[in-house]
C-alpha cells in the first residue's frame, strides 16, 4: 500500500472539506431558522475572498508584503468576516425580509437573483480575470515551507494547518455560542418553532439578522481560507464552492450544525480519494453518487432528524 | 375603412424597411465588382478588448506596424487596416465578420485569433468571398480542406505541437521508455485534443502515461499531485488558463515533487504562468530574441512602447503577405476579393521575422511548420528550441 498517497489524500480531503464545512454551516444556519436555501451564500464566500485579496494588494502584493504575516492574516480574517457578515445582513434586509411570508419559491428565486447580482457586480467592479493570493510567494514561501511532516513523509504546510485549525476554532466558537449564550438559545428556539418563539418574547427579526451575520461571516472566513490554500479568486468562484457546500449540508443533514461539518469533511475526502484512487475525471460523479445514496438511505442526512409530520 | 388603409400602409412600410435592411446587411457576393487600388482595405478581427485584450492589441499593433511602414515606402497603393474587436467571443466575431463581409471596400481579413472564432466566422467570410488568415488559431481541423482557398494560417497547428512537446520531453527532459508522464486536460476541446495527441505520442515511445482531467473551475490539485511519483518526469498541462497551470506548478513544488510542469500555447503568458523550471510550447518564436530582427523590433517598440509577446509577430507576417498579394492583384489598378484570395494563397516569403520561410499548403496550413519550446527562468521565458 502506498501510504504516502493515502495520507496525502487525507490531508487534501480534510483541508478542502474544512472550507466546504464552513460554507455549509452558513447554509444550515439560515435553513434551520428560515427554511430558506440561500443560494447567494457561495457569493458571500467570493466577496470574502476578494476582501482578503484586496488587503494583500494594499500591503504591497504577495511578492513584496510590507507587513507581518500574522498581522496580515488577522486583518484578512477580521475584514472578510465583518464584510461578509454585513453583506449577509444587507441581503436579508433588502432581499429576503419582505418575502418571509411569501410562498417558498419566491425567496428561492430571489436567492438565485441575488447570487447572479453579486457575481455580475463583482465582475463589473473587479474584472473577470483570475486573481491570485499567491501565498507561495509570501515572505519567500514561509506558509508552505514551514510546517511539519507526517509519518508517511507527507509535508503539511502552515497554510494547510491554518485552514484546518481555523475551521475547528470557528466551529467550536459557533457551537459554544449556540449552546451557551442567550442569543444562541433564542436561535435554537426560533429554529424549533418561529411563531412560538415570538410569542415567548424572542425578537425573531434580531435572531434572523444575527444568524445571517454569523453564517455570512463564516463564509467570508472560508473565502480567505480558500485563498490561502488554493490561491485563485474570481467573480464566479462562489458557484462551484457553494454547490459542493450545499451538497455537504444536505449529506450531513441540512439545519444540523455538526452534520454540516461532517458533510463537508465527507465531500472533501470523497473528492480527494476519488481523484487519488479512481480518476480525477470521476471526482464530481463520486460526490453526486454519495449525495444520491444518502438521499435514498437517509433522506434527512447523516446527522439530520426525520421531520415528524403532524396529522 | 381608415383603419384598413392604416394597417395596409403599416405593412407596406415594414416590408419596405425589411427590404432595405436586408439589402444593407447582405454580404457582398463572392463575385463582387472590382475596387480601386488607391487605398485597399484589409479587415482585422482580434480580441482588442476583454480578457485577451493584451494579446489582441499586440496582434493589431504588429499588423498596423507593417502597413504603416508599407504606406511610407509604397506610395502608389496604400493599405488601410480596419479594426474589428471580437473579445475572443465567437458570437461577437460573427457580428464583426458580417459587417466586414458587407463592406465592399474590405478585400481580405487578418484573424480571427481563436479557433472557435475561426469556425464561427468561416461561413460568413467565405460567403462574402473574403480570404481570412489567422496568426494564432491552431486547431487541426481548421485546415482539413473544408475552407480551402479561403482560410490560411502562418502558425503551426496542434498536430505539430503535440509531437514537438512529446519529442522534447523524450530528448531533453529525461523521459524514456518505462518512465511516467502525467497528462492532465482541463475538459475543454482544445485541451483534451492536445492531451490525447501528446499521450499517444508518449505511449508510442513506451512511456507510461497517467491520463488525468480537471475542470477550469478547480483550484485544488493536491489530490492529483499526490499521484505524481518519483518516477514521474513530466506533468503535461495543456490548459487554456495560464493561471491554472501556475497553480498546478506551485502545488507540485509545494508537495516536493521533482516532476517538471510543461504547459502548452494556451498557458503562454509570463505574467500568469511563471514558475521557474517549467517548460512551455508556443507556435511562434520570441522575435525579441532573434538577432536578425533587432532593428524591426526596435522600430516596433518605438511606435508601440511597452512589452510585446510572441502572439504579435505572426500578424506582421500576415500583413506582409497581404501587401505582397495586393501588389500582384493591383497590377491592373483594380482589385477584387477573388483576385486577392488567389494571390494571397500563392505568396511565398523566403525570409520573415519569424526566422523561417512562410508559404501555405493547399489547405492553408503553414508549410514546414514547427513549434517552439521555452523554459521559464526567473519568471521569464527563454527559448530553448
């Protein structure tokens, strides 16, 4: 057995799966509260990625950074999460709020419209060309040269560690927020029964705004993680990432936060193992096959709970 | 009654407008009347704006440069270049081609740049009786005989590129019978076709070819790169996006693999693909490195300051060929599209700035064509073959 290949695929799958998991968390949070599939979520990830790229440019560009990398990373995450969060809040306020009691197809179509709007606006403002974080060039490639080596001789760069560790930190933070804070409790109550929560005095509007802010901030962070690990940013990058993250959310159980993370990792690992052991040509086919199998065997997702139909 | 008269009048006006519009839009027939030779117009289809704008502008500048020089020296027949921006989009190219075909003053066309564009404009320009010659479209099927006498190119096709790349890997990059080469396409027709040709050439030499595929939206190649073994000498990347080749080569290095990244003409862009130690094949030489071209390049850069790429020079040669053909066709002081087409097909230049003679085969291909290989050294492209 080629252990080097096996371990490399695990590292690649977990790294990529972490990015999917962060985006999937946003899908799940919004769905859990509003039962809305926010297809513009992938484009918030794109905006977050561009915010990070903008900061690299401001600080001299990838080959001539004039700032400490740790400070740059902090600023990138802070600005991307803040920018992504505020954009999510604006989308909720101006596009979805008026449709809250409309038939479900209306906000769904609106979400697609918002997605197209963001993509086209980004192309108009930022241009259609691919841009690169080029983290390989930061301070002579420190993020990739430094790191550690796993037993099979697989080198794991700091950049990959940042992605996985960052995802774990954000995930733990989100879990603590949802389980231990008053707002988190309100979110869970709203998710369980929005009308009953309102009758109990919970400000549902505020809960929804907070949900959009947090979910979108996570997407913004995912955009920066993606840039650090996979370099490229362009206006349409949100579509494919959003699609796979949505599949991750469905596989894990949409509306279920640990399920989204599990789904992200399953999809990331499935992609990398399909490439490594079958063929890169079948990578997407394997992912969709997993989705179909999960929907047939366990329609509510791996960790999702079956909805009880009241009669 | 009044309503019926109004309706009839409306129908008559619409019909009249339709007739006028169709007359205006109709391409000039292939047997159009002769035009004066005082100023001959040549159209140029190039991606002057858009994502490929830098390439298209360079192509335009080189053609313009030749005609400017020509007009200074040859006072009796002036040649005017008419620009048409295609943005590398076949539908836009078709629209511009339609206007060229309808313009009785245009006698021949340089361009378009891309193979898809050539396929899109071919029926339109052919119907208009126009010759059209590309300085960058390399798809093999474009010169399969279906456009004989109409379409030409002064660059080699992908049927030359594939074997050239495979032979170079074999002779210079340590690839031999029994060694491994990974060939990765980006699922587009240009890429899969070229990957197939290279794969077949290498397999024929006893090389183990690992044929892989990615999409143009992929950014994470780490899973694929994990399959690159220590016996893999080369990873061939016939992509359309130079930035994707860059990403692949960077990730290859990040995983500590010793295999060499080898790109195709689709990735030829030193601002986007510049990982040192990589190789790249291209259909034209870098004229700035040919000593015999030094004065031409200096004059060009005086007229168009800034960097130039190898995409430009083949269009200078096409302009040169059109000028030759125009001279011949204008012997009787009149010129037709058919005359220019026939004379253009016969032009043979013994010496060109491309460093090789240029003439066309019966199907419009470049006779004796060869691809060039560049090595990336400190981010710059250096000619190695």
